[in-house]
C-alpha cells in the first residue's frame, strides 16, 4: 500500500513533529523577545519564585538553579522548582514569567490538582518517548526492510 521506505505511522508522526517544532520555535522566540525587557521590580526569577511560594503558603518547596536553557521544571517528588541559569539569575520579564509558571505547578501540587498528579504519573514514560522519538523516526523505514527480509529471503544479506 505504501511506497518503499514509507510507513503509515509517518502520517501521524510528521504533523506531530511539525507542531512540536512550531511550538518550540514560538517559545524560544517569546523568550528571546521578553528576556530583553527588564523587570520593573528589579528582582530575579529565583527571588520571584521564592516570593510567590511564600505568599501562597508553600514553605516546603525549594528553588534551585540548573544548567541548560529553558530547562526549567517543577519536580513534585523532590518538591523543588528548578530554574535554568538565565531564569534563575535573570532580571527580565521572561525570567519572571517562567518562574511564575513553574511555581504554578508547585501550587497545583500543593492543592492536589488531579491533572497534575496524573501528568506526573505518566511523566517517566513520556520522557522515554520524547528521548526515543527522534531516532525511532529515522529507524522506522528500515523496519519494513527487516520484516520484509523474513518473508522474502532474497532481501536478506545471509542468503
């Protein structure tokens, strides 16, 4: 049905990859734009995160600096908001927005928000899928050749 080196799952993967790349480019573009605009309050992303946590009565969540760019996340198991260096030390609108976003996850966790708990239940599996998706996309055409060689011995190298 499909031409050589084409798998039907590509009809689903190509639009999904295009959408993911588009979303990633929009996030990076917004970050670049708003990291050029200073915070009127003059506080860093870390200071903003700590202030928001305290004002919402969350005293058991730490704020830490991590490496990378836009690698910010909330870890509910360790109860830590992890901010990349540019956000943690940045005194710009992008830093404040990202810090507030991650604190929002901590607030959801503190409130027992069902969707967040469900998300974190599946997160390890999703991370494996995210890590493996790109290589598997390029390996998948070879799947046809490998499976076809079982039924068509002339395609096999051992014949």
